[in-house]
C-alpha cells in the first residue's frame, strides 16, 4: 500500500518524449475538445489502454472463464456511453480516444447546448454553473453516464437560468450551428466529399502506455 498522502499517478507519459507527429495529433485533440493540457489527454488514453488490455486478456481465456468478466467490462462501457450497439470485446478493441473524449462532462455540456463552445463549457463547469441532480459538478474530465446526461442542468443560483442572458443566447446559436454542421457533414460523407478529414484514432496516437500500465 502506498502513502495515502500521495496520489497515485493516473497516466502514463509517451515512451518517445519528442515526436513531432504525435505533438501535432495531441494538439489537434486538445484544441478540438478544449482540454487544459496534455496530461488530461494522457489520462484518458491510459484508461483506453487499460480497457483494451483487459479485452485482449479476456479473449485469451476460455469462454466459460471470461463470460462474467466480459459482461462486467461491456456493461460498464455501455453505461458510460462509450459502447453503443451490439457491444462485444471486439468492439472494445475498436474504441478510439475520441469515444472517451465525447463522454467528458465538458463535451456533454457543449453538446447539450448549455455552452457556446467547448472552452466556454469548461469555464461553466469549473465555475460551478453546472449541476447534476441539483448537486454542483466542477470536474470537466468526469465521464458522464447515459442516464446522467439528461439530468445535467444549470445550478439553481446560476444567472444562466435566465433565457435572456447573453451566454444563453450565444449557446443557443452555437447549438443551432453545430446541428446544421453535423447534417452537412453527414451529407458530405454520404456523397463521398473528398475534403472530409479522417478523425484521429487511437492507433494514430501510437500505443504508448499499452504495455507499461500494470
């Protein structure tokens, strides 16, 4: 047992500290999801590595031995909203870093139209304007379960409850633009638009940490 006064390190840094390709990919994700620094990204990547490692370990077990463990892992990821349709261990291995980043409280607040941008969403969360079941939540990196998502709202004392508040108007406009952009992107994919950029996957970020986490 470690020293209770010292928190255990929750992430594994990349094996190659200086990699220009990885730098660009990490900065792209940090900007796209409004993360504070790379440590937040590494924490989620470490969690993803743990999920994938457990899935690989279970696949090596006989079906009778892995049934209970597989059900527990799949149920957990389904509850968080990372896995959706027909969840299996193979789907766990196909998860990307974006799947976890999309379930962050900061991202959900923006997707629900409570903030005008991801950076604005982080500010609202850290300043105590967001509540879950009436209780204030101030952790942007918290993973929100599917059942909790519909129970997120502004705190009762937040001035943002006023529909005429400038931030509420900006958030509503941002939500409308995001919905329009999502439909346009879907239309572009269906028509095979050549300028659609491929999302950054976990494989693109490398496998640092996959074999170092115990």
